[in-house]
C-alpha cells in the first residue's frame, strides 16, 4: 500500500505536465478540453479563431454549449466574431 502511495506521488507531476498547454491562449476563459482542441488545430489567437465559423468550432471535441457561450462572450468583448461559412474540416 505504501508503495502505491509513493508511485502516485511520483507519477502526478508527469500527468500534470502532459496536460499543460504550450501557450496560454484563452486560459481562464474556457476549459482545458476546448483549449486543447484549439491548440490541435493551431488556433492560438483571436485573429485565427475569427477565420472559423461557429459551426466548425462547435464540431471540435471538447466544445460544448458552456465553452461556446464563454468563447463568444470573450470574442464580443474583444470585437471579434466568427465568419459565416468556411471549410477547414468536415
């Protein structure tokens, strides 16, 4: 049992390190799953985000209604919006 506790403490930093994102784009605005989805598509600025449609972002793994609501609010505050239609991915 003690060995399991020691192993858990040793593995925790590795797990946490693997979950951190390289940048801090939208940190504190939307959750990690949504941020990871944006990072996967190399979306790391509001300018790049504005090149996508809302429908495309909603299709990404990790984006639900709460994340989208927070994202749209942040975009509005920064005078940025989604474009109508694009075809980045299916």
